[in-house]
C-alpha cells in the first residue's frame, strides 16, 4: 500500500494497516482498519467509542485498535485526516475539532398516553378456546393473550396505566370478567379477539352510546399492520331491546369499550397471517398506534 491512499478512500472490503497519531505527529497506536460483512450485515469489527478515543488521544493507553468511521469520530468532536508518509502505511491523525460537536443528549421520550387508564381484555380463556377449524394448533384464547401481554408494556412505555382482565390461561365467565374489569376504574376497555363465522379481514365493534372515531382508527391500524382486508366498524343491539348493546363486553362495562376482531381464524388467508410468528406483535402495535392517535387527536 502506497502513501497516496486517502482516509476517504477506505472501502468496506479493504483491510489496511494504519498508524494513529496525535496532533504532534507522535504515534499513539497501531492497528488495523477493518470492516466485515456484506449488505445489511456490514459492520466495523470494533468501534472506537468515546471513552476509548479520549484515552488514546490523551496517550493514557497505547494498544492495537480497529479504527471507527470518520463520522463516528466527528460525533465525539474530533477531526481525522490522512497524513502522507513514505513507509507504505496509512497514517491517521486525530485532534479535537475547532468547533467541537457536542455529543447530543438523549431526549426524554414523550409519553403520549400519560395519565390514561386502559384495560386490555384478552378474549376467551380456559376451556373456552375457540380453536380454528382449519388448524387445531390455532387457539383464539392463546393469540389474544399473547397480544395483550405484548401490548401492555407498549402502552406503559407511553405513560398509560394498564390493567388486564387475565394475564394467563384461565376460565373467566362473562359476569366475573366484567365485574373484574369494572373494578379497575379504567376509562377505556379494549377486548381483543380474532373472528370466525365465514368472512375475512378486520372489524371493530363499538357501543351504540359512543361515536365511531376510535373504532375507525383501530380498524385502519389493524389492516395496515396485519395486512388484512378492511371489513367494517359497527354496533349491534339486543333483538328485544334496541337500547342495549348486544355484546356483554360493551353492554356491561362501565366505560367506553370496543371489541377488536383482527382477522378470521376460519379463513385460510387470514389464518396464515395469524399463524406468523410475529402476528401478535403486529396486532399489539396496531392497537398501540391506534390508541395513541385517538388520545392525541
């Protein structure tokens, strides 16, 4: 390797011997400039993190190194440049920048659901399994629980207080379920389900005493994240009493409540989506995104 090599000339597939010098030209480390991997897996073999870089510059340590990219060095307020030498090695000189770039302090995450009280209701449980007729390995009770357990920390990270009607596989009759949920004093209940009965896609059910704003937002997010067909949002009343909601998870809840049906587990296309390893995460992310949009609009 000749001395005509430039620092900017370093390519990912090259390995170069290099000398690291301080501003006075004194050798303070010797090592290899190395990048490994291809495509998305491309990465420097070792980074000069801030503490190590400071120690090297101040000559507190002298050791072999794998140099970091110029951008990383600049992030810590240093300049790096190639210095020509006749020994065939690439010499890299680093010094403090004239206008030091201060390392940015991490910004505090905005909690978009701060103060909100939300109850998640994983549908079914225990002997009430709701097994797919197309694949007995799929049980709605398991899927809804996985979604709720994934969603809970997502909402808590956004500042919400989150309650669960169940956090394990257990029998929870309607009266016991609604009594437990009402005792939490939440302002919103999301009852999580997958559908059956002939159809495909997602739908969301809301109360006759609520508007459809939340239901529409959740439906959009479910279809976007899961990649399922958009069916509808709707309400339903008791056949003999049009002033009462049909579903007990809406009718017998003391606050706003919606039922989400993410996809049909008796439809082959939808079931294939639900059977993917990350389906419960996408379902949870869809609900998280929808709730954030609803409470911030």
